[in-house]
């Protein structure tokens, strides 16, 4: 029971984090928009680098990128909170029921991991050469969040005691 509560609480902590992220991005839009603006504009990368053709200067495209990130974060938040509710409802149920209740949380955590790996580390970090900027390099925080969410993901997907044995018994041979 304690391991199930631990899994549920850690998933809830990720949901809480995303709640704050979405709230901050909506109530202080300009702060993080500045980050996106400079990363996409590539104005603080190494002078004379040969990747500057990738820079995006159109403000409407920059806003679309940022709004897309906020939507991605909001979807993640909703999926993870829905997963928390399913997990809470299944905490005291048999192992197979708790195992089944993990699906939304696994989906939400996967969406989160994809955001940090694809949007921040790959697109921002490598395509827009964010790693070259001393001012607007978000790779370290992105990696930190990828690792935190990844650890929660790994703990959550660990099978419940008895769940795999029950599945084996129910599967026709």
C-alpha cells in the first residue's frame, strides 16, 4: 500500500508542478515569451555560426511556438491530474486494478517527457542552437525536468505485486 501511495503522490507532485507552470505562463506571459523569442531568433548564439538560417524572426510564429508549448503543458497537466484521480480510486483495489489505473498517468508523463526531450532539448537545444547561448540556454532545466519526470515514470510503471501473476493466470495458454 505504501508503494502505491508513493507512486500516486509523486504523480500528483508532477501534476502540481505543471499546474504552476501553466499558471505562471498564463499570468506572466511575457517572461517566458522572452525566452522563446530569443531562442527562436538565435540572437545570442555564437557570432557567425552557420546555423543562423534556422532563426525565426516573425513574431506571430514565435507566439505560435510559445502558445503551443503552453497548450502542451496544459494537456500534460490535465492528463496527469486525471491519472492521479484514477490512481487514488484504485489505491485499495487489487493489484491488477491499480496496474490498469496507471494508463492516464503514464500517458501524461510520456507527453511530459516528450516535451522536454523534443521541444526543449532537441528543437530548442540543437535545432535553434540554444546550447550556444549563455543567457537563454534552457537545456539544464529541461534535462533536470526530464530526469525528475523520468524517475516518476519509472517508479510508476513498476508492476504491482501480484499483477503480473494474475495476468498470467488470466491469459489462455
